[in-house]
C-alpha cells in the first residue's frame, strides 16, 4: 500500500469532502481516503498496482475536483515556489486573483440582495397591515428589474450552484450547492414562464406571482458566506510562509582555509560555519570553537539565552547574541529543526477533521428527499386529481405543488443560519479584542474540555525581570547592589544585563560610568565603577548560599554581585507571571474545563509557576517537536483540546489542537497557526472567547432549527397532503412568505448576539 498526500482543487463545502471520500473509496485499490476541506488536502492510502493517481483524478474531474500530488516540505524554497502550502497547488497570487473575482461578484449581488429583501419584507408587511402605504412602482417594472437582476445572480454569480445541479443530475452527487441551485433555478424558471409566456400562464391558470426575489436573495447571502470563508482559508498557508522567512539566506563557511559567503541551499553536512555576534545561525550543528550565548526562544519559547561552548549543539535560525564561534553543520535543508517544525505544522493542519456543518450533513439527504416529494406530489395531483378536478385544474394544482415544495425548501434561511450568527459573533469578538479566523474555530472552542497553556508569553510576560535583590554585605542596601551591578552591566548586550539596567532605571537609580569593561562569555562581566572592582557572574557549583538555593528552587535565575572580591549581593531574575493570569484560570475552571501548562522549562520551575495561578497539571521539559505529540496524546484519550501559546515552538501544538489560541504579542507564526488570536496578549480574554463561542454556536443551532421547522411544516402542506381532508393547498405566495419568515427569524435571532454581554 502507498500512502500519499494530495492538494485538492474544487471543494466548496464540507459535503464536497464527503463526496470525494466516498467516490475514492469506491475505486478498486483505494483502501482509505481522509479528505480535509479546511486544508484542501487529502491523504489517500492505495495500491498502485490496482489504481493510479491518473485514474483517481479522471474519476474526480467529472465532479469538478482535481488532485495534485504534494511533496514534503522543502526548506530553502523561494516563497513564490512554495505554493503547495496555499492549499490547492496554486500560487498565492493566483488564489488572490480568484478571491478578487469573487469579491467583484459580491459587490454586485449583495447590495442587490439587501434591497430586494427589504422590498419583499415591505410588500409582505403591506399585505398584513393595510395602513402601510404600497411602494408606488408598477409591478411590470418591478418584475422586469427583478428578471434582469435574477438572471445575473443565477447565471453569473450563481454559476457554481448551477454546476451543483448538473453534477447531481449526471452523477447523483449532492452538496449544499445542489440544494441552492435546485431551489433558485426552479424559482427562476417558473417566474420566467409566468413573466415571459403569459399565454401558457393563462392556459394553465397559473397565478401572476413571481419568485425572482427568491433567486436574488438566496444567491446573494449564500455567496457572501462563501466569500468570507474563502478569504479566511487563503491564510492557511501563511504560517508555513512565516516559518520559511525565519531561515538565514546565506552562511559564512570555511573552505580551503578561507571564509566564503554562500547561499544557504549550498551548505552541506560537514561544512565549518562562522557565526558572528548578532548573526543568525544558518543550519543545525555542533560548536567546534568559541563560546557564546544563543537566543533559542524561537524553538524553546524560553526568554533566557543559553550559554554555548565547544561540543554544544546549535539550532538553525536561532540568534547568536554575542561572541563569535565556529560550528560544524550536522543537519541541513529539510533535516533541520526549523524544517521539522514546518513539517509538523503542515501535518497537524492536514490531520484536522473538517467541520461537518449540520446544514451540509442534512443536505445530502435533504436534496433528493425534497426532489422526490416534489415529483411525487406533482404525479399524485395528476393521477388522483384529473378524475375529480379536471385536467386544467389538476395540472395547475400539480405545478403549484411542485413549485411550492421547491420554493419552501429553498434554503435561504439555511444559507443564512451559520453566516449571520458567525458574522455577528466574530464582530462581537473583535470588539472585545478576540480575533476569530473562521467558524470552525468558534464551533470547536465551544466543545473543548481541556485548555493547554504555554508558559512563556502566555502565563508569563515572556521576558526576564528583576524579582529579588538579596544583600549579603550589611554595609550596603538593595539600591547599592543594583547601582553597582547596573553600572557594570550597562555596556553588555546580554538580556539579563538589560533586565538589571532596566530595573535600575525603573527605580530611578543613577548609574555611574564604568571602565575596564570585560564581557566574559558564558560567565558574566567585570568593570571598574567609582573606584571599585565589580564582578557580576552566574553562580558556579561551589556557590551554596541559602539565599541562592532558595531562589533557584523557585525557578529564578540568580547572578552574584562581587564588589572588590567580596560576594555582596544576589540579584534574581525571572519571567514574571501576567497579572491577569490567575483570574483567567479561575474563570476557565468555572466553565468546568481542565487546565494544563506545557513548557520546555524544568519541572521545578513549571510547578512553581503553575501553583501561582492554580493550573491543574504540568507537562515540563517538553521539546518543541514533542508539543504536537503531547496534544495528540490528550486527544487520543477523547479530550477536546484548545492550546494557548505565542511562540514559534508552539506552532505545531497550536495547529494540532482542536483549537489554537495565539497571543497577539507573540510571533506571526503562532498567530497564523491558530484559529483565534487574543489582542494585547491578554490571557483573560480566553475566558471571554469561550463564552463567545458558546453563545454563537448556540445561536447557530437555534437558527438551523428555525430554518428547518418551516420546511417540516410547510413541505407537506405545499405538497397537498392536507387537501383531501380540509381542502387546504399552500399557494407559492405563502411558500415565499414562509421562506421569508424563516429568514427573518434567523436574522433576528443572530442579531440578539449583539446584546449579549461578555463578562469582563
């Protein structure tokens, strides 16, 4: 068996994914097909001896879909060549052009749909309330305008819906487009006959009512939903694009005793590479000469730089803070850690089950059921009606029944049910600093039972700050220790030194000029300040001071300040907890959710931080490559998992989680990998996002109920089921009224979301 990944072109809804899956799995030789609408991808397990990719493609192309074989991620690719990450094997420019075309159609049809909808509502209101004035426009002019607009709506904007009808007729493959196409086409054709062929209307004794407005309104609102969905899905490849942008473009290698700057793609395993202070490390490798401190927050998420010396490994795309060194390349291209992170993000995105919208699930059965009912009712009127009513009357009732069933089944409310609630919900979220990428994220967030927090940048601020100053010399005070240390550290570029200086400035402590400054790589700094020799260093194994041990047990980084050779003070630094973190965790617990903190930090530090904010469980010492797997492990236990994070190292976990939640203060990659972004990095907004998702999805479900209840009641009535008992037949006028009523109830219910107050 061969397992291969493919990009898919042509999917428009989640039921398309079901059609493709069912079609492929019917082919001899295809063992299994997992189709992901959200990512426009499929993973197919098949026997190449029995079925070829060409055969699968030939079968799918009849339905309007295409397969594109996908290779694994390749590092060192140009962004314009990396089109596979945009979902359908198209370049980003092509995809944007496609979206621009759709936007042009929306700019035409949506204003028209709004105007027609308001006109239709007013006309219905006039029929109920006689005191309202009629719109003073002759019906002939109204019908002519509506005919032109509906023709453009159906045959230009609604072309995919017409294609959905053709697919259904030819291949018995039904999706949401099929349902919309049948309803709008029936309303249009019937109305065109009434308007353009008055003799036929007279002969068949048909009413003068037209349903051009149905065609315009349905296509307008549903197309808007499709556009919004397509716009959000365009961003699915941006996380990988951002990751690709992190890699170094060139490397300074030693060849034949000389330094040569070469493109990153030309670096090979075994090359000795020179990295200068402030430079980006081009590939993974092992240091062979020199000492330095490396900012590995890109992959570890931890703000503290890591001291490195000969024999230590370095990771490509991390930053060399200071000190030149040489290292031997051990992994290049697609084998580097950055490439592996890219690969994990792709796999996690591709492995997500597509959101199975209730409307799409039902439509697969609803479409043929409505057609059967409509045709059956038409036939019954002719068979049983002609003997008692005569041919003309029976035919008139048969046509009214056929059109009535299809019109009342027309999914205007069904098309509005999700988009209106989502639009209002997303707007409500934006007002509160909660940015939602798509409806899928909102739906899944409402179902989660476990929240996994990254530590650094999510629970904590993400940068070191001075937390404690211990004075060991009774002749000095804390300000003295900070003054001497800050004055010595002022010329250092080390992040810990910057934190010490920042604390001195915050306390308004004047710093003195220093001389004889020395930066001791991996150890600390020395300098002369106001006639005293100052040595700020990291502790060594011989340091056993009780203050020092206590601070280290709390997960803090301590530096010792020596003045004229005497240990005079200890300065502790730590990544401090966000002030709102504890309240956020308490509110999440109030929703009955389990909380977990996952970090690359050690267990002692992790437990200390988790205990401060009340998190239930801790996963410590978790490497970047393990985060997605830890999320998978939770999901394998049946848990619905949301992950909140902000770092590049969190991207695979954010993508793997049922819902990824990114801090807007974090990296672009984390934000693009997540479905929801919290502005200002305010973790308290996570509880608000949970509340918003529950309100929104509850509204969607209510909308779907009201959308279908009209059909459940109206379709039997339109079919003529009640005529033999009470002589009741549903005229298409009232079918249209029922359709409009369902739309009004859905829109009104969605607008109620605006009045919902999210707890602050």
